[in-house]
């Protein structure tokens, strides 16, 4: 009976230790390397990531310094919220929350990003998607507006 009690205690201790360890935020310095191990370019995330949590299941939470407006291809305004969540697997980000893009005068939530066979990225907005060259995301975007696109951000930004 003592050995059964000891075994249960060890299993519970192991379980609670493992569950606590995975919930400790990781230093942001390796988030870009982590992205690349899943097939994504480091420029998919802005330079303002402060830390993140990546669970063994692939569920993740990213923390940024604050909201981050950027441009894709100098014409598509995109907003990263302060907290971004979703599921990560090789070549696939799904169930995304916290990233919005403005297209056709409307702000849309990006729900997923997939790596294409031709080394392109597909940004999913519900059932629609837009394809972008992988090399557009070689470097992390810098938050802020550029003069040529200032008007693109003038419309109300979606509240999250």
C-alpha cells in the first residue's frame, strides 16, 4: 500500500510540475527561431514580442509590447494586438486571434496562416485566403506608419 501511495504522489508531483513548467512564459529572443522550426519566416511577427507560451499541444500565446500597426506589400494595413493566440503546427497557424488586416475598406480578422507548397504564405480570413511570397516576411516588421500609407490607417481600427 505504501508503494502505491508513493507512486501516486510521484505521478501527481510530475503532472503538476509539467503543467506548471509549460505555463511559464518563454523569453522572446528565441520566438523567431521557433517560428522557423515550424516552417515560417521570422518576419511573420513584429519585433515587439516580449514573451510567449507554447504548450506541447501547439496552443500558443504571444505577448507584444503593445498594438502594432504594419503594412504588407506597402498597401495592406495589418494590426497585431498586444496578445495573440492560436494553434501552431508545422506549416500551419490556425484559430488565430489578435491579428487584423484592412482590405476593401473593411477590417478583417486573420484566422489562419498556412505555408504553401510553392513556399508562399496563405493568410486566411474565414473561408477566403490571400497568397503572399514567403520572402516578403524575411525580416520582422517595424511597428508604425510610413508616410506613403498614412491614409490607410485613418479609418477606425478594429476594437479587440
